[in-house]
């Protein structure tokens, strides 16, 4: 696919709106003492978890424990939450793809994603090649949260499949263009915090590479 849609008329200063990018087919993680947590469907996906380049944001839902907040999407360290105060907590993706930082459960308190000291290589991390989370996080009141189950895990959906129909075709370019015009965070393909022509080039590259 060589053509980039021409219509890019949007105010680049407009705020970016978050929409969960969790794969609908892989949206659950299992807690040993709290059961399944759903990382996609908060507010119809509008407030579900977003896996950004360097941090997570949004909410997961556990039937027995309520909401888990992974961060508000405006990290105090610009590209990472400082986790120095409750007002700037969240889960970060480090340069080596390990996860670190804290999520907050409304009924269970802090959930720690920096578990290297406890379990070493099984620590929570983002597998960029597979496009999914792996390892384990720890909550004092819920025990281990398993991100590494073979069948049930949390994955980032195939990015260029914009309309989630399971195939890559021209309609995905139309979908991307619409999200770009609406200022949707999805359209920030290169994760630089801006919407501009470079995002169309980024989308075209990811489209050409296909899905895992």
C-alpha cells in the first residue's frame, strides 16, 4: 500500500482522546485471589486500558474487586509516571520493555508491577514482538496477577487493523483518517504527542508490516 490519504485537516493543538487499544480477543488477566480482570471494556472501551509506548493508562474491571486504575495518561515525568505521589501514579514501560510502577485498585490498594526483586525474569513486562503483556504483578491484598497465561492474557490489538474487522484493507486507512480528524489518541501512530503527516507515514509503514 503506497498511497496516503490526502485529507489531514485537523487542528493539531486539539486534545488527544484515549480509546483502549487492548485486543478484544485477549483482554483478560487472572488474579489468584480475585479472579478475572477485564482490561478493555470500561465505558465501552473509552476508558479501558491503553498500552502506549512508555506507559499504560485507563481502567480494568474485576468482578470481585472493582476498578483498577493504571494511570491517567498525563504522567508527571512526561513519558513516565513518577509514582512519587498518589496524584501521579501509574504503570510505566521501561526502555528494556519491563513494566514498573503502581496501579491502584479501589478496594484492594496498590498493585506493584516492579516485581524483579521477587521473581526476576518472570517480572511484568511488555513483549513487543508478540504485542502482549507477560509476567506477574503483585498486590498485597490480591496476591499475584498473572499476565503470562497461555490462553488468557492481555494483548495490544493489531495497530493497522483500525476497524477491528480482522483484515487489513483500504477501509483501515479510512478509519485511521477519521480517528485523526477526531483527535483520537489512536491516530498518534508515532507516539510523539502530536497529530501530523508523520503519523500517516507511520500508519502506512505498520500497515505494510502486517500483523503478528
